[in-house]
C-alpha cells in the first residue's frame, strides 16, 4: 500500500536534528511521495533543497498568509522565478488567508494571495490553499476575482459540507489532516461528503499529530492514520483509500509514476 503525504513542512527546525531519519521512516511506512511546502521566500528555497536530495520528495513555493505582512515584492518575483526554473516545484503553496491569528491588516493577506494565485495561473501550477477562520472570505474572494475553475487543494479543510461543495465545483481537491482522528472532531459528515476521487491525505507535520500522538511532533510516516480514519468514515477499505488518494495526488501535482503505484 502506497500513501502520499500531500502537505508537510520538512524545512522546520524541529526536523534539523533527525531530518534524514524522519524521511527514511516515511519511506519504510509506505509513503511513496511527499510534498513539502515553503511559507515564505527563504523557506521555499529550503524546501526545494530538501526535495532535490530525495527522488520521492517534491516541493511547493509560496507565501503563507501569516508571512504576508513581511513579504516584499521581490520575494514574489523570486518565488515565481524559482517555480519557473525547477521541475521539483510542483505547486504554489502554501498560500491563503488566516484571520485566526493577528496577521496584520487583511489587505496585505488579500494582496499576496491574489499575486500568488496569478503566478500559479501563469505557470500552470496547482495551488495549495490554507484557510483558518477564513473559509467564506476565500469563497467570496475567488468569486470576486473571477476564478470559476481552480486547480489545487484546500488543505486541512475547515469548512462545512456546503463549503466543500463550493470548492469541489471549482474543480479542487480537499485534504484532511490528523485532526480528523481527534475525539472532539465533529465534522465526519464533511469528510464523508467529499468523494474519494477528490480527497488527498496530509499530515501537516510537524503539526497535528494523529491520536494517540497528540501533543508530539508529527511526521509524514503518520499519514496512514489519516487514511485509516477516512476509510472508516467512508466505509471502504484502507487499500481503496490509499490507491485513490495516491492517484489523486499524482494527477493534481503531475508526479512521476513509480512501479507499483
Ligand atoms: Zn496551513
Ligand atoms: Zn502547512
């Protein structure tokens, strides 16, 4: 069984001491591909360097809404240049809106989000969108900006079934992380409402470790716990979830196929 972890941050310093061991553990746990995402210009470069060292790791470059305040216009140009020139960068991300934390004036977030969406469109790359306390604002913004189709994924999905419908209608994928395994997770109906053909798996490591590892550092090897929970909610086999989500990730990010995948 092969799984794809479509959302990690392997550049974080919490992996500095044992990054290679973390990556080897993922391989041993059946993780066939990992997408590691930058959150600003510097980390987008770091993430590419990591991806270049391992054949099954791919990178995304972008500016996270929490970093929008600090981003300079040359950072956007550099990210565009990086994504244009390195085939290991398979997506623009992590981008989006976050009104949960105090990230400065919303205008900065909207401006950077718009610029990143336009870069993705110009380069014909999928987007990885972060939404925290901002799902309706993202829907409104995409409509206002005229995005009637969008290639990408809503990561660690926070919306309800109607929100899920909105993004599915745009042609997007939806991914869930380890928080769906928590006892207080109350949105199983949302997970169920997303067809397997549009689901991706993610760990969002080092964050959101699945039960019973809550509170610890998370890593890509744990992605199977998310798949197991999805299989339970959808009442299908773990193998069916693995096969479909791996196929989805390979399609969306145009990952090279490997034998047996
Ligand atoms: Zn995120
Ligand atoms: Zn993330």
